[in-house]
C-alpha cells in the first residue's frame, strides 16, 4: 500500500504494510472499504491478511471476518483473526484496564503478522452509546499496532463531512497518529455536486476520496432474512434464496389495495391463511407488467395450503376433471388433486328426502347447491418466489451494522 502524497519510489516513507480502517459513527460503510482494499491487495500483495481487534458478541462468528476469510482463502483461522469480543473489551475498559486491552490486541496481531505481507485492520462497529469514545479507542489501537489510519466518514452533508474531518484530524494529531487519508462514504448523488463546489473547505494536503451511495449494497437476500429470523423455507431452491429484498410490506389490507403500492423485490409479510394475498403474489411472477415480489414471510402459525406448496416443476394435471356430487357438497375444497385451490367465500346448502314403503322399498333424493362470491377458483400454473414460515422467538439483540 502506498501512502497518498508520496511517490512510489519513496519506499521508506510512502509504502506501508498495514492499515487501520475506522469509522466515526455506525453504518459509515467501513466494511465495504475494507472489502475493497482486500480485493485490491489480492492482486498486488503475495499474501494479504485481515485482522479485527474487537468483534461483536452474539454467539456467531463475525460476518466480516468470515466473508473475507472465505472470499480470499486466507491461511488463518477465525480465532487468529481477532483479539477480543466486545463484552471482553467493555469489561476491561470498565475496570480501567486499558493497558491490558491494548496488550491483548497487540499480541494477537503480532502472532498473525509474520504470515502476511500486508494486513488490513478493521476497527470496532460503534455499537456503544458514545461513538466518540469508540473512535478514540480505535486510534489508540492503531497506534499500538503501528498502523496509519484511514478514516471513513458517512457522507450526510457537506458541513457534516467537513466537521468530521476536523474532529478526526485533531484527535489523530493529539495522539501522534499517522493519517493515511479520508473516505467520504455513502454520499448521495445529490450531494456530489455540492462537495465539488465546496471542496475548498477540505485540506488539500490530505487526500479525500468519495464513495457514492449504492442502495443495492444494503439489501439483504431471502437467505439472510430466513437465517436472521430462524424461518423455515417451505418452497424454493438455492438460486431463489439469493434474491435481494428491496422493500418490505405487511399485507393487512385487501388485494386491490395491496397491489397498488407493490414494487419489485418486495418481501411480503402475511398470515398463511390469507390465500388471496398469497395467490396475488404468485400471480405477480407471471405478468411482466406486474411488480414481482421476492418472497413471502408467512406468519400466524397456520399451515400453508398444499396447493400453494406444490413444486413449480409439477404440471397442472390432476385437477383437469371436476366432479360435484353429494360426497363433496360440504367439503372445503371440492377440486380433486392439488393443482387447483377452490378458495373464496361461498355458501353451501342442501336438503335430503327419503321415502320408505311398507313393503320395504324406498328411495332417497338430495338437492344441493353451492353459492360462490367469486366467479372461479384460483388456479396456480407457476410459482417463482420463496415462501418462508416465521418461527416464534423471544426478542434478541439487533444485528450490528457495519
């Protein structure tokens, strides 16, 4: 890595072998920056490593470490790529044992360092109530590891970015830290022109890079939603589970109002017994002029109709013939097989008369009729979405933002 402001030939001063990336607030976009730098180093450094001094708690491996470890096939275990959990770090800080915290981070880093030519370090997730203290902690850890600091700032406004730069610069100068540069991340397109116009307020001697906002980077997949909620996947293969979720709708209205504001990529939260909404979502995958939903999250603990759970590869064959007689007059679903769902509001009435003569002969007649509120049954020919069933669980901690 070459420090900005130095020539490539100036190796003693310009080339660094480690870098500490830290944000100044939650959801700054530092994890995307770290991932991008690892991708860049993968083509330049023979061995590029990754390290996080402190990771979030929660019983699961840190997703950023696991992503980078698998993506770049790093020769290091998960345990070797971090030093402390957030609970351990907070306990040490609360007890005033700051030196011990820094020493444990230093020792973990030094065990990893000889195995790589360059190491990217990513700071904490700013899950606490005082982000300023988190930033100070990250600067101290960067100094302990001998890393120049790359500060990632969330691009909310021109004035906000300029203020964050001044605060970060003052903190780094006070602690004698080496500044690698600034990145204004997640900058809205509408703000880019203003940043160019007011660029005079930034220090030209210190590099400032800009990453525009990309909303697609923040969209979870159906698989991630299912994993986070502990949901059961009722229908759908691996390819469908990678579909992105761009919006979430709770379907608590009639079908006509539900369709009005539907957008592509919506995850629909609906009780499993609302077959009208479920069928409308299925129909959305058939018409190119209709917004297609990405998946269904079924709630309420109701069982999904066997018709709607049918494998989409099975053709509609066993409901072609339709029989209506005394055996199915009062059945909920009069359709044979599982290819047609006989749904909707209806009223079934019938009467039976029996005559028996003295000689033992007799006869019986039954007259019945089914009055429907709709013209026909819903027929499902194809499905290309993923129904999930939500599991009941006690409230837990929210996932940490990167």
